């Protein structure tokens, strides 16, 4: 791994970065330990968006024996957990059974973009990671935040704090620093982000990249009908509210990103600030966030879904073509989701470089047909 990393620096495809050097050395130590038949210490890499965390994770995973490891994005990891829990309903201790089974299959778990959003996931992760560590699993993970910042400000966060202590105990934690956001380095224009663009302009960009489209009033995703605009075998168009409002889940975006080479979305709004004094809290204290100081957007639910859409498209190399109300950096103007939205913005910037490698490609992905409704 070290050799390939240094070759990329010499070729100019990567820049020399002291924080990345430290991370590469730590990852190589894990590979060497596994090669000697030892189980290495877990590793927690953290730092701001665009610092190369996913790139380093990919390099590391490429050198792992595939019969001993699994690599998952956080959302896919949680989906895998929920599926396993559903399959073990009625068992006395399903989490321990899952951990024991996974430890045999995956002595090393590579988890990209680790974060915690809600108390339900926080409690599941608390029980699972204790059981996985007890079963000798090595965690190699990336995150935008150090363990102490996970689920910060979340409901009943004190219940998650023992898991934070566990991560600090089991993992070597390395900070990738506050250096360059490499995703923005090469961007001189935004060919797939049309500020105040029209639906006609959106379709024109999509067709220039992926060929002629036909009108399509709706598609079925996860057995639900979603209103759509047009599509062909490689690209599909939606209105923002049709795709990111209402009964949508991460799995909808997983399915779409796996099926299409590009998704076009018209009308991404500005997620504007809503003062705390305008919030109406639930009556029961258990539904109020502890020490609520963050301001939210009027469209925070839609913003969460948009972040999920960007994450799935990025992980699946599915290009997002967008028209939006304002500049990328100004899309989210509140505080509640400011941290995860930084990753979203950084990934949108990187996508602007994808066009030349995708242009004219047809049937890029193996896909099942998405039936029209």
C-alpha cells in the first residue's frame, strides 16, 4: 500500500501530505500484522471533508484478503445490521449472535464515513461494537469527527458515551488535519451544477452527456411510485421535492444509484435558517433534544434525504446533475446539519470532474429495469 501511495505522489496524481503519510503508515502496519497472522489494533481515521479518507480506505481494502474483510459505507452497515436483527427476531441475544457470526466472516470491518444520527442507531451501535470487539474484530473506520464528537447534541447522548469511551480504548485515533480539501483542488467550473437553471437546461446537460431521453411520468422504486420527468437507460430526471420529500428512505437512493449512471434533480432549494423561537417542541421531554441550541432549516427532513442521495450517488459513482436555487456553498444556511452537509458539498464539487470519464458511456452498470408506472 505504501508503495502505491508514493507512486501516485511521484506521478502527480496525489500531493504529498504529512497527515496522509501518517495514516498510510498506520494502515500498512495493519496489513503487515495480518500478513504475520496477527489481529491488528483497530484504527479510527478522522478529519474534515476532502482530506482523502475514502481514498486511503480504498487503498487499504484493495490489499486485504477478501475472505477476511468487508468494506461498507455507514448507511449500508446500518442496513446490514437491521436485516440481521430482523432475521434473528425471537432469539435471546441477537446482537451477540450477530457479532459472533460476523467475527468469523469478517475479522476486519472497514467502515467508511462513520457517524451517528439518532438514538436508535446509537444504542444498536453501542451493543454491537462492544460485542464485535469482544469477539476480536478489527475496526478500520473513517469519520469527519473524532469519537468524542460523535452524536454531539443528540437525544439522550449520555447513553452513547460509553461507546465513545470504548472506541477511544480499542482504536488508535489519527487526525488527518485541517489541510486542503482535495475534492475542490481541480475545479474551475461547475458543469453539472446549474445555479438557477431551468428544467430544460437540466435535460439538455443530461442528454449531452448520456443521449436522448424520453418523457417518463413515474417509476417504481422499492415498490413505491415516484414521480419522474424523463429518462433513458443511463440517466433519469426528478423534481427535488418528488425525490427528497415524503416517504423516502436511504434504500430508495441505493436502488436508483445502483441502476443509473446519473440522476438529474431539478430545483434543489436553499435550506434556510429557522430561528429556535419559531420551533414547536413536542410535549414530552423525551422527544426534545438535550440542550437544544442548534438552529434548524425549514426543510431539514428534505436536507437529510438530500445528503443521503449525494452519499449513495458518490459511493456508486452515479453522477448527480442539479439545478439549484443558490451556490453549492450556500445551500445549507442553518446549523443543525451543518457538519454532515459539508461532506455533501465537498462530494458535489468532486462530481464536477466526473463528466469526461462518463461521457457517451452506455449501459455502464448492470441493472434491472425500473418499471414505469
